[in-house]
């Protein structure tokens, strides 16, 4: 088969692919990200690219006349036919985004990590002391209260040589599962100081890996990147569909997540901090002997190559929830092949290991007081309870706060508007109201879109300034920023000249037929009425699920002593504004606590503490799950929550006050 | 690479090999056995074959002038250079031999096999009962008191489909190790009746596999064959040398034993008895979920691909003695890949899992009374003790009783003389004494050699008739049967015209240059003085090790309540004669008990009974090992035992009586 060279710009990355492969696939291979909400089905139109060279593209109604004039094609609908150069416009590029690694500081009373390391100064064998190599190791470990450990055949095969090469003075790494110990590594004696583990947050969108010193509990360094599976669809349902409908779909999804993690491990072990500590690259990989992952149920299944089909179909049954400990070897992870991988238990198909980890990180399952935990992502999950009981539910919140379903929405990456404030100057002669928009972008660069926290600010400001009504409709106010666009009424957040949106280097054909690179003109960043309705649906679903959860358990929001907000989304938002919109319940602000990336924090806890691992199992066992998809109460609550903040203002007294409405 | 077709006669088996491969290797590939004591090093001269076609042979002093005239070459020193036909003379052929499968009947109070099978009629999941597939299985198993079992990722990956294909009515097979359960197979519900295991005796020479019904404990059928490793050397030291000195030696030895076992499994599962019971071939393999193997320490290491190097070197340390349970998958055994393989614990480098199995089969470790166990093979092992203690030792007895080190010695195969009686007619005019030799062969065909039990009979008869003296020297008696041969004095056991020895079809070149097949003349079967000395050394080593073992523990042979004789060798010998020669101690015959193939019997016990598996571990722990190779007492005892029956006739009062000697 002839290979074609594909060069991606502006990254300037090359990859060889076979004739007929899609540009989208080529991008995955080249480690270049192109947006693809639909997972390469040609349905979302997010993967527009400009091509120089021979491609065969299917026509699409998602391409405007202007797109076609500019040689734009859909990356998923275009086959590479020869050597080509591909220009990825900013809008199609999945930007490097701000990733929240910091977790709520965890309290480690005692370090009881997933794997422990012991120095074994073994007696040298003699005719009088003729124990076998394995029994000699076991006898020495028995002094450390490690009784009758198992060992894999692979490791046993290397034992004789390792012991003799190291003159019987070695280190042994032992893993424990359900009280049963296993020797998973035997190395030089000085390796006792080098003892590492990984905490991994396997997000649908983003994967974060932290390298942890298992001797001290310290996070040495972290790395994160997009989940390479994005090319197969943005949300879990798209991924499950991909696994079902594409030939070899499951295998490919599994390969992509494993590649993502291996890529991050490679980056971690080459990290400056690792080098500074004098840990050699190879040693570091060998000495990584324990992993804890936290991911939603679908991500956990795909990571383990378990068929996710039944997660999607009623009655929504996962293959495994309390996942047995697995060897790194069986998952093709490029660390010590005997390393043990512990996956956070998944309570149900839509309340996964990420939520178990959130609960662990929040500590709510160990407290007397009643708490609520809210994790807002593409799915919104809520958990209520205390040390004696837990109840959970999940709703398909939609990706509005993560850049989906909103025309100029984007993830929290560089160039995203993350804070917004409005000032309205009442009358401007002849031109209507002068609405000034103040915003701050991540990285303080020109804006190219709006991320979740920016959208909350924006909606709250539009609402308090009377620009939108309770139903999310844009009021008829005379102002240059309010206009009718292709998709109905819209509000201009930033004018074209201020933005970097659309300001890509693009190839245009000159009169002489040659192709020339030119900066395109910027575009206005807007929010449409349709966008606003989508955001309201998302916030309504989150609020309604919390509300149903409490009612099912016969509690009111006032009964809550604490509300934990988890997820990368959670740390940047303005609580007051989120309450004002009716996203979160109207309770005193000091009851709220942000726990940051609880998924990663909980994974780290479980990696370091046996108590936390046991608690994770206990959480699984005591948590009930309420299925909202067939719940009438949820439908009613959801409908009532499709207003700003809510149809029942009694539920939002502080908002009523702000809006100057009398509380009935 | 050009392939050469090699045809072996008289088997008429073909195999294609590459140019340059040795005939010995080609024979292994064709499943044709050629003797090779030295393991293909060109040192033993046992692999003489006759070749028609193009071979390149190294010259050898082991080939006589006559051999060369008959186109005989050493199979290990001859490279195949084209299509050839190879005639294997009877003497070079490892004959199909009588294999002792029967074991001492075992007492199974309760069937607690290595793997157990349960029918699980699972509740069909619903929105109200949304347990994951795995938790659903676990919950159902908990009703059977199987708590929190493990499961492999491979099996878990198939779970969803199996459960749904079988409409939630399935069978689950569970293995237990050290109190921890693991689900190893999920199949259709009716598979509950089909539940099999294998007991395997991995002998240095012979491998026996029994297919056991784990529901009833019954032996369905057994198969045995030579250990294919024979081509790499006949005894354990030759095998260890091969592993060390040949490139890829260990891998090859492992491959050969695995091939031997897989070949036997294939034969078992295609067996008439299996077919008669309506067990389908594929099903049968899937439903084999438990294996127990018993082998000496070297065989166990090679089976697991553990480096045997340190078994050979002082202080003789094996890599593993209490061998962890292993999956069939990791050993390339062609049965259910998740099947568990339990290897009998090996006490020391030269007291292996075969001896642990012998002890189990004898039951001596559970009795109050003092017993001795003797296993005579290439190595002789002896164990003394009772329910509270055990002591063991091992000596390199030599292969005299297995056909080695004796010119016309052979294994207990068809054509082997297994019983001998002499009548001496005092005076024959002019020709000396007329010694009549009565013998019986295995299969009642013409004799071609003498096996162990025949040698014991023969020596005892020669001794009691005064033909040999206490030192094993042949007395100067005028008789046609006593003569001087190439290797000194010899006794003719059977005349050429009675034997099939040497009576092969051989290819001879006719005057016209063509090659013609012709039956060779028969040969006398003889025993030489050198042969007799070798046998005496073997019996002396066995007796001396028993003697040292008893003395070390401050016991006398009279203190023994029971003597167990194990090993295929054991069932056919005449005890009185063995005592007469001083091989076994002179105690009342009713104290002796033959336990047959104790290795296989013990393996079956462990396969069927948890108590036996625990007892095997207890035997390992309580048994001490006495190293004879550095033991002065052994040397003295050995020297004293190099007479018939012994230098100290007080130890053999019944023999003294027979011989008419006064007891001092």
C-alpha cells in the first residue's frame, strides 16, 4: 500500500497514512486534535479543515458556500489520496486547556499504599539452609507480617537471577488485595527509595495522571491531555455507539485510551521534576507498581475493554462495578508489567468510579452531617447522604458548560472568556442602549469563545440587567449588541476586531492560481437565544436531579450542612451567579465547598490508603441509585427548573431579594 | 529454505525438516522415538540408525566397523541433506512400554476438588435490580458460600455475552487457593455435568495423564507416553546441562514437555471412553478446569520454564518449592485457558513433588506408626516418618533398573524379560554344567532385553545358584553360558536363536549396488560382570540411603511398621529376591506395600480433595531433608552395601537362612 504524507498546520506535524484513510484518523495518529462532537459520523460539522493536495471529500450540507470557496472540507468525510497539507482552523482545533490538577488536600493519617516495598537482606543459602529462592523471600517477608504471598510465574522465572545478581540483598514490592498479598517486583536493594504509583482521572474529555511517591504520599508531578477517544465521539453515548457500530470499535476505543495514558506516563517519567530528583527514566517506569484509576462507568469499561453495550440499553447494566484488581500487563500499560491496577468501583451505569472518588475526596461518607455532592460535567451526578447512607442519581446535563451545544462555547482553554461583567448605559442617542461587556480570558489573550464559568457569568449578567427574561428570551432592547442572526436573536459578547475567533492563517488561491497563506478576518463572539435555552436545560437538569434526590429521601435543601462541588468546572464559577441562575440551590454560601478534581483526589487517596480503598468498597455497597430516566417526579422538577432561577421563587429567596421581587 | 522429507521406518512416519537438521531432531518432530542417553551430544552411541539417502554424518568411535558397513550412523551426529529414509533398529528404538496407571485405591471421604462447578439461575436484571453482571454472579455464588471471588479480565470480557446468550441460566466454575476463590469459567447450565480435571505424573522418562471426573472422582481414562525431553538427555542432570549449555535450551525443554502433555490431552479427549460418554471434544477441553501435576524438582522447573541451573550446583537450591497456582494459559496448555494448575510441592532439589505425591498416596503422613517409603527410579528417594514428622533423602541410584548402564538392560516394555528362574544340572559330560534359564517376557514375545524386575530375578538366581559371588563376580564354572566377552566375563541369558535382539529389518547393499531389506541375525542376550557391578552399585545406594535415613533418626529397620514401595518399577518385582540381593531391608514381607504409581495417585488425590492439598503443604513443611552427597555415614553405608546382600549378614537373617549361613 502506498503511504501518503500528511502534514498538519499550524502544528507542523507529519504522519504517514495509507491511501483512503480519513484526515480525522490521520490527525489522531499525528497526535493533532481536531474537534469531532459526533465521533466522525459527518453530523456535527465541527471538524472543518482546509486542504492543499489530493483528497476525496463527500459533500455536506454542513459546509457553507463560503467554506467551499475556502477549500474547507470535513476531516471525517475526506479521504487522503496523496501527500497533503492540512490547515486546521482555530475553531476546529481542540485547544490545549487549563486542567485542574489540584485536589482538596487530603488527610493521610497513615500511609498504607496499594503497594509496599521492603528491603530484604536474605541469608545466603547453604547446605544447611537450603530453602528455595521463593521460600527464602517469603520467610523474610513473614518478618514484615506478609504471610504467604502469591507471585506470578513471569516474576518467579526471573527470581533466581535477580537474587544472585544482587548478592541476596534486594527489595521486594508487595501488593495487597482483599487481604491476600502478592509479590509483584523484586529489584536492587537501593530501589527501596524509588517507589511510585499513579493516580489517574480518566475523563470522557480529559485524562490526568499524577505520579505519586508511595513512600511519602507526595505528588511528584502531573500531566494531562485530551482523551484520544474524542475522535470517536464527545460523550459517553457516542463512544458506546462507536463501540457497537464500528467494526473493531471497542478495540480501537481501548487502544486510544491506553495510548493516551501511556503517552502521559512517558511525559511524566521524562518530566523535569523527575529528572531533578535523579530518577532514571527506565527505573521510574519499573518502579511504578500501583495505579488507581477513577472514571465514569463507560470510561472504566472502555479502559478494561469491557463491552459497554448494556450500559446504554435499559435496564442499564454494566458488566462490572466492583472491578477486580488487574495487572498492568493485561492492559498494555507501559510500566512494570506486574503493577496492580485498582479501578474505583462504579455504582451504576451512570454513577461511576469518578463519583466514588469524589465522595472519598469530600469525606462526606465519613461524616455525621447531611451533605450533597454535585459533579457537573456532560453528565451531572448528585449524591446525598452521610456516614450511614448514600443515595445517588445522574442526569444527562448536556455539554453546555463544556463548550458543546453553544455556538461559541468552548472548554476552559486559553482564549476562553471565563469572567464577564456588563454595564448598561441607559440611552444612547439614536443607537439604543450602550451595553459595555467586560471580560477576562484564560491566558489573558484575545477571546475565541466562552467557557462554562463565562457562560454562567454572562447569563447571570444578562438576566440581572434585564436583557433576558426568566424564560431565557432576549428582550427587545434597542442596542447594537442585540440583533437577529441566522439562528434567531443573538447578543454580541465581543466584536470581531477584539477576538481571535476565525483569525486563522488560511490558504487562499491567488489570481495566478498559486495558493497563498493569509490571516482571515475575525468574527464576533455571540450568544444566541438557542444557546441560552440549551444552558437553561443543562442547569435545569442539574437542579432537578438534586431536588428529586432530596425529595426521594425526604429532605429539603435547608437540611443540608454541606454542598460539595466537584469537577474541573467547579473551581472557577461564581457561586452567587450559579445560584442566581438556579443551577445550584439557594443556601448560604458557606455551606458550599469546592473539592476541585475529586476524581483525581479520590484516586490518590485510594492509592495511598487502605482505609480509603475499603471506604470505596463501603461507598459502593451502601449507596443506592435512583434512576431518573423513568422518574415522573424528575420530569416535573425539570420542567419547573426551566426558568431563571425557577418557577417557584420561594426556593430562591436570596435571588428574589437581588431581583427586588417580594417573597410571597 | 528447502525442505527435506524424512521417512522413518518401520513406523512409516514422515516429516519435513530443513536441510542441516539432525536426524534425532527430525525424529522428535515426527513423534518417533530414538534412544538418546546423552541428549544428542554424540557420547552414548545409543541412537544408531541406518540411512538411505543424503546425510552428512560426523565419524564416531562409537560406530564399529560392522556398523559402518551396514550404513549405521548416529542420529544425533547426522545432518539431513535431502529426502531420506531412516531405519531405526530395535535397539535404538524407545519401545512402547507398559505403563503403570493403576494407583493404590484412594479413600475420598468427601469430594472437595481443586475446582467446583455451580449452576447459577440468575434473576433477570431490571431497573429495580440493576446489579452489574459480575455482582449478579457473585451474589448468586454467595448463596453457595463462595465469598467475593476474583475473576480474570479475559473471562470478565466475555461475561455479558455468555449471560445473555444463556438467558441468565449458567454454570460457574470456581477455583480455590489459600482460601481465596476465583471464578474461572462461565458456561451453559448443562455444563454442570461436565466437569473435568487432569492428574499428571511428569516423569523424567514417562508422562502419564489421567482424565478425572471432578463430580464423581472417577478416572475416565488415562494416556501415557515418553517425555519428549528424552531427546535432550535421559536423566535430570543431562536435562539441566542441556538447559544451561544449549542456546534456547530451557525454552526447548519447556516446549517439549508442554507438547508431550498437550499431545496426551488431545489423545485423552479423543479417547473412545470420552466419546462413549457423549462428551464432545471441544467441550471436554473447555471443561477441563483443574490440573494437578507431580514431578521431581527438575521436571517441575522445566514444566514451569524456571531455570534449573541451581538445582545442579551446590548448595542445590531450587527457584520454587511451594509452587504458586498457575493458569493453563501461562503454560500454553491446550485446555480452558483459565484452568488452574497446582504443582505438588517439592521439598528439595532432589526430593520433588513426585515424592510428596507418593507420601500422600501412601497415607504415611497421617498415621501414628513409623513407615518407610522407597521410590526407586533413576534417582532413589527414601522417606521415613509418621503423622508428626518426616525425613527424606535422595541418592543418585543410577538407571540400572530402568535399562541404563546394563548392556542388554531395557525399560519394562514389550519383549523385556521380567521374570527369570535358573535350574542348574550339575554335570554335563565334557561341556560343564548345564544351566537352564526359564524366563517370561512382557507380552510373551521373543526377548530383546531385560528390565528391572528381570535383572533382580536374574541376579538373585545367579547368586543363590552360586554362579556369582557376594561381590558380584562370575565364578569360574565350566558351562556354555559362562564365557569371556569383549567386556570381560559374561553370562548368556538367552541364545541368539531365541531372541529378537538385533533381529531388525536392515538395508544391505546387494552386489548389483541396489539396496535390499533383510532380517538381521539375532544376538545373544547377556549380562556381564560390569553390568552386575552396576546393578550392585544401584541397589547399594538405595539400601544405604534408607539405612542412613533411619540411623540419622535413631531408628532400626525393625522399628518400621510399614515399607511402601513406589514407582512403576515397584509393582513387578519379587520382594524376596530384592531382599536377597540387599536392595530392600530384611523385614517380614507383610510389612511391605506396593503403592504403584504414587506420583499419579497422589496427584489425583490432591485434585479431588482439599484436605489432600493441605496435607501436601503440611508434608512440605514438616519434612526435613538430609543431603547425602556430603554425608560421611552414607559413604560408609554405601561401601558396606556393595555386596550381596551386605557385608554385615546380621542385617539379613532371612537371607542367611536361605543361603544356609549360620547367623552369628
